[in-house]
C-alpha cells in the first residue's frame, strides 16, 4: 500500500498517517459507567508495534451535561494534519457536528468548529480528505437527509451543506432528547399518559410535529 493510500485508510477506529503513525479516537468518561457526559480522547503511536501515548482530551465541554459522540477521523496524506468530526452537545437545546484538527501528531487540537448552523440535529458524521487537501464532511440531519459539506481552508470554514440524498425513515427527525428534554422546536404538546401508552413510571408523553406534518406517535419522556 502506498503512503498516500495508507493515510486515507481507517481500520477499526484507527487512522493511519503516511509515515505509518496510527491515530485512535474514542470516548472516555469521568468514571466507569458514565454514559451521560462522555468526551472525546485521542492517542497515537509511531508504529503498529509501538506503545500508545498518553490520552489527549480533544476539547472541554461547553455546559454541565455536555457530551461528545461518534467520532470520525482522517489524515491528510500531504500535510500529515489529522482531522476529527463528531457530534457535540453545545447546550441543553443544541447538539451539532463539529470538526477539529491537529498538526502536531495529536498533541494539541484546534477549537471544535461547527460545520454549519443550518443543520438540524446532525449526526453520524464521516470524513474524507481529497488529494488536494480539501476536507469533506458528510452525515445525516432532519432537514436535508444525507448531506455533505466541503472546506477548502483546512476545515476552518465550510461551504453550506448540500443534500446528497433523501433518507427514508430518517432517525434524525425523532424526539431528540438533550438532558432528558425534547428540543424546544420539536414539542407541539405535552399531555398526561393515557392507558396503552408505552412509558416508564412517572413519565410524560410528548408529541412531535415535523415540518408541518401531523404529530408522530407519542414518545415517552422522563
């Protein structure tokens, strides 16, 4: 495999640089079993048989219940810059797709920058770096379905996302929960549970209205 092809390769969560350096990104937590506020960490090693270096936290949370999720990673074969794209909670009412990069083998990372403020509940981000260094991020959201955005300045800024394909049964348009509450623009009504509702004890039921359509089936809330 050529160095350039190796730099574009990701295997089981590991991205490879042209020199053979490996980059592993995954979620960690303040304590074992914490699934509420996981955060993104990176480790690297020079060769496939070397020791992994100490974990580096990519960024800090922006609010009490901030979390990171589902990171994608790629290496620019020309420059060696490493890119990450992932879902990041910015506040109680907002989570979005952000990008960060490193030019020093993962020791330090740029500020996590949202791809676009126009995306609605984006997640499942993927990354690609073109031979000329352009960065592409794709994912799904509630408005565009499958979307893609391009950056020509090293992921500092992105062109407006474009719809790549419609997405049937789009999971991004469901009852998004952040810290146990639906996002404000999703709720059309909240009512007391009725017999037959599938719910947890003491829960409420929210009805979600998507882009002018009739509310979906009731969804349990704590």
